[in-house]
C-alpha cells in the first residue's frame, strides 16, 4: 500500500472543518458531537473505520470565517495529508471549504446547503461536475414542493407573497430557472415578490403595502427569526397577518441562538452563544435586536410552518453500528443538555459516507480513488439512503423533505410536528396544519 494519509502507518486521517467559535458556532455543535462520539472507536479500527483501518478525526475550527476555513483546509491537505474533508454550515464558510478542497485536489463532503447553492453559488454547472467536492442535501425545488403542499391545504392556485432578502438566498429563490420559483409556478400558484431588503430589517411597511395590494393570503420566506417576527408583528398590527406563513432557513431551529440562524446553510449571521432571553432561557436571544419572548409570541400567532429533513422519528439507522435516529437524538440531548437539531443526523451521515468511501479503496492516500468512491456511493445512513449516482448532478445526493410546524411541547419554544409527509410516507403525520385564522 502507498503512503497512508496522515503519515502514520495504518492510520487514515479525516479532516473535520467545523465552526467552533464565531457567529456560526452553535451550528458546529452537531458535527463536533458526532466526531467526539465516534473518535475513540474509529481510532481503534472500530465500526466503519475506513475498512478496519485506524481513523483519526482531525477537527479544525473555521472560526465562522471563510478565510480561516480556506487556511485550515490548506493545512490539513499539506501538513496532515488527510484523505478527505467533511464540513457543514455557513453560506460563505461551506463554499470556502469546498473551493479550497477543489483547489487542493482534496476530496470534500458537505451538507446543510441547498444543492443549487452548492453548485450555482460556486459558479458550477451540472454539465461540468466538480472534480473533488461532493454534497448531500435538498433542493430549492424540494422546498417549493413541501411549502406548496401546505399552501394547497387552503385550496389550489394560491396567491403567495414572497418575503426574500437581497442576499444569496433571495437571489437563489428568485431565479427563474433553478429551483423555487419555477416549481411553485408549475403547481399553479401566483407569486408576488414583496421586495428585497437588507438584514437585519428595520421596517417592512413597503412590503406590507405590496402584500395588501396583492391579495395574497400566504407569505413564504427565508427570513431570520428576528426579521420574520418583525414582519409578523407589523402585519398583525395592520390586520394583514397571512393565513399561513412558510419559512425555511433559521426557523427550522428556533431554539438556537439567532447567531446560528444559518442552520439550513442559506445565510450567515452574527451570534451570541451565551445569550439569554427575557425569560432567562440559556442559549436564546437577548433583546439586542434578535428575537426575544415578544418575538416568539408573534411567530406563534403567525403559526409559521417550515421544512423537516431529519428527526428522531425518521426510521433510519447508522451504517456504522446500527444506531437509530431516536437514540442519536437522545444521546445528544443527554450529553449536551440541548434539544436535538435537524443537522445532527446529517452530521453523522457525513462521517458515515466518508468512512464508507475510505473502506472501499485499496489505498486511502489515493485521493482520486477516494473522490471516485464518494461519487459511486449509494449508502443507507442515519439520514436515509444517499445516492450520488441518482442525484441531479454527479456531485449531489438528495435528502427528501417533509413539512413541519412548531407546536407546544416539552422543549422551548416547542416541538416540531410532522404536518405533511408526501416524500416520506413512512413517517406518520403528527398534527393537522394550523392556520392563523
């Protein structure tokens, strides 16, 4: 066998680039937890350990900064000779990691970022696939299907107001060919762009004027929790509260500090890991411009619905040791004292796929062979079946989406209940979709 990645006889090194500090720090928690949990067994050639080789997980802090992320990748490639890099989280940070790996000729696997953003946001073209970087997630078209199914509970061909910012996620959502808009239009819905805005927003009066004149009873958005609460509060004050609001991005994880409101990978934002809200709940935002108790009340009244791609109820098991989604979530809550997060399952699947690829090659130091192994992967993971051969591009495997809505529960601000399940009928619906009126 050739020189083993990492420079230790019999040891394979996997680089884990994760935001441990800075504005995205809480988004690094799931991947850090999984890496710390698996590291001891992998170091001893345990389950899934790169074909029974000893595997070292080298975790490096991106500091929530694209330039730091690029530097870390270069160091992992040059100094540690890692066989593959895994990463997740951040509109600017995740692409920086992927681009640095592409430049270094280093296999990279990432997630929590709509695939159109991963491809088109990096200047890619599905007809000319990336050579080294691979991804698994959902598409903007998948978000449109889930949201449209919820809109259609109010009847077919709905008028929908679109509250999208002027940054990357807004540009992607507005694109006439890639993703959300064409899929929603194809289902017969009429979309009205309420106008762009910069984050954080200060006033949505012009947007509400447009909403009022459009006749739309539904609003869809990718706003931060703070901005969506502002919009909902101003809408209610004017008697324009929509019957239904659907929002991706941060609202899928509202118990996080809003600094981490890029959990879907569609928008970076500042954060404060130790913030406390007016109710004294640790890890929730304070009054410094981010959602507090009054904001949550506005969002609760608006009955905002969102997307759901992983939960303890998903009927999947780890390919490494058979761990179930439910037991992974339970272990995370027990060890961290925090509520499970949707990215937790995807973080675990990152390492499952990386280790599977390493276990199928004769020489893990052969980076081309490792990259080709990822491209050929079809694997049942704790996040479901990931199949790069069936993806929309050779670089992408799809993760199905279903619909969720926050309801009162044992956690603050509640539990995410399944309200639509077309893409995954094996997951039972837990509640009827509730509208604002």
